[in-house]
C-alpha cells in the first residue's frame, strides 16, 4: 500500500485504497512530463500525419513524406527536425537522400494502437474496460 504524501495526508478521502492506486498510477512527475511531451508532439495534425506515414512506410525521404501527407517539403523538414530533436525519429543518409524512420518504441506502440482503434468513421472504439 502506498502512503499519501505528507503534504496531502490531512485531506479528506472517500476511498483511501483508490487514492493509493491513483498515486501509483500517476507515478513520478518526470514520467508524467515525458508522456505529456510525447503527446504534445502527437497533438499537431501535421506531425501526427508524418509519424503515421513513417511508422507505416518505414525509412522514407522528406520529399516522399511531403507527397504522402500533402505538406510542403520545408514544412516536413521543420517537423522532422523537431521530431528528431525529441528522439522520436532518426534520419539515415543514403548518398544525398536522408530517409527517416521511427525510433521511439512507446510512440510506435501508441501509433499502432491508434491505427487499430479507429473505426473508419472518425469514432474510436471504446477500450475493453469501457464496453
């Protein structure tokens, strides 16, 4: 059983065991910050489109990503620079061409989940525990 932090111990609870479970689920603030940063990368439709394309197509060049997503080459390059700085994608040089691939396992798993959870009509199927 987890202990409620001292600065919150005097506060009234309804279900103490649920509070402890919730504290354990939240975990360390740095872990929460890491996931919040990942989600912020995914919150932009352009970056999300790029990540979905890279995830599905594998190593792919900027110009090919631009065609696939309907974005300009410069916009793709700027987004990839941000994703590269965040450690989500890496580029490998092949002569003058740089091909990008996904290197962040948790983001790849999240993209895979999003791909499989979509219903095709814009709605997302509920998680099993919500059915």
